[in-house]
């Protein structure tokens, strides 16, 4: 009896650990990059981007003009680098074709990233 | 009357096909068929890939009643392409946020649709309830001014869309917050939500009489606050919490928020102290001599 109880507690502990791991945010979003910005330009501005396992550049949505800002999602592998990264980019003013915007660095509201292990291609 | 000829934007055939599949063909009975066609698209081409994902996030381009089909399609695609779900959720959350920042009536329909889509994505388990609650709280806090003399551009006094957005989201997925921690979270949120509504209602903007005729016809009601909004809130909250007592004044709503906060602080304190004890025991146990 006591054995199963202990096991149950072990499972509970593991769940708790998993939860704690999920609580640490590592995915960052850089918002309000000027409209028409490109991935290359971003990499130049942010150089060097600390170690990451996920990077996604999203061009601005033209239907939102003049608010069609670009944005970037980055998932850092080393959480400690985030503060440095934020200090460098948060509030930085960037010029592009006369558009001057102040970019914002935030934790992404949705922290999940695609799994690294790529399953085999969709056989269709 | 003279009508302008509709100008069609020239698009590559593959884009037209993706748009046809998602924005015209997709309905409750065709989800599976569209899913099969979507899987056959050339996903390895980065240009097509980006276009597909862009369209998958555009819930406002399809009929409002079919938004759940788009969520179902995304959920179906995730079993074949892991990355789709994350990207769509990221994009929808950004659209909701940007909508609050721009706050232009032109995007109101689009915002309602995006919020509904987010709720449906939750129903298809594309995201956790904590994200939903963060969005709910952002609706009643982002740029909200609790000082009547300071008018916020993001949430001006006459602006009631935020209440509608909360209702849409709760209507879509609130039924699943019926047990465990999410049930408690919803109870807490409802307290804050009622305070937000009362904050709006008590603003001077809504107490101004419209005209003398109006006053005569409705002498009891001194508030111009639209009754539709009250009905909307009632219709949303009643199915979720049938026993809920609606706050009758700002003070009452504020009191229940204070109650929630008191409960919360007591809990936090408990956790903090128990954590300390836990750490102490761990330290005592951690070093085992070999």
C-alpha cells in the first residue's frame, strides 16, 4: 500500500518539476520593427544573436498599414542571455525608409516552440 | 447608382487555390476534404509555406460561424506538421495585441473574429488555459485608466469593444473552465471583469443625458450605458455560473475583487513559507556521505 502511495507521490513530484520547467520563459518576441524590414537587416542589428533553437521572422501584415510592423520570435537556449539581449534591443530606434520605430522586446505570450525532432515528412 | 468595378488583386494560382480552399470551400462538412488537399500542397517551398501560414491565421476572412472549422483544420494539420499550431497561435495572439494597440473601429470585426478563433484553438487543445486567461486579463487591463481625469487612447470611455471581446472568448471556451484550477481562475476573473464593467459604467461619459426627450421616457435610468452590453454580459456569464450574483455597484464589484486579492495573498504567503520549509528539509537531506 505504502509503496503505491510513494509512487503516486513520485509521479506528482515529476509533474511538478515539469510544470516548473514550463514556468521558465525562454521564447522572446521582438515587436515593432519597421515595416518592410527584412530578416537580414534584423540579424545585422541584433548581431550577435545568442544561442537559440528557434527563429522566426514575420514580415508586417500590409492590411494593418501604417501599423504593419515586422516581428521576430526567438527561443533562447540559454535563459541568462535574454536580459543582455533585451538591454541591447529593447527601445532601440530603427530607421527604415523614413519610418522610425522603437522596437520592443518581450516574452512571447505563447511559449511553445516546435519540437526539434522532426518526424518523417507527411506521406500525404 | 454608379458602382466601382471590383478590382481583383492578381495572385499566383497557388495562392488563389489556397485561398479558395480556406476561405470558400471550408465548412463543417468539408473540413476533412480540405485537410487532405492542404496536406498535398508544396509545403517545402518556403514562399508557399509562408503563404499557407499567413492564410491560416486569417480567421476574419471566413464566415464567423465557420471559424471553428479553421481551428479544427489547424488541429488536423498539427498531427502531420508540428510547427503549424505554434505559429498560428503566435500569429493570432499578435493580432489580438496589435488590435488593442491600433484600436481603430475598422478592425473591430477582425478583432472579434481573432478572439473567437483563439477560443476555438483552445477547444482543440492548441494552447493551455493560462494563455486564455492572460488574454482575458489583458482585455481589462491593457492601457486601461482607472483615473477618470486621464483618458486612455487605448481604451477611451466610449469604447466598449473590450467587454464584447471578453464575452466572445468566454462564450467560446468558458464552458471548459468548470473544474479544478481553471474553474477558480474563471471565478477570480469574473470578479475583475465586473469591476471593469462598473468602471466603464460609472464614467461621466455615460451619465450625460442624451436629450430631454430621452429623459422623459426613461426617468429611472440615469445612465446611458447601452442595455445591450448588460444583456451580452448576462447572457455570457449566466450559462457559466448560474448562481453568480451580479455586482450592483462599483463599490460592490471592487469589494469582491478585494476579497479575491485577500484570498490570493494569503495563499501566496502560505506557498512562500511552505517553500522555505521544503528547501530546509531538502538541504538537510541532500548530502549523503558515500
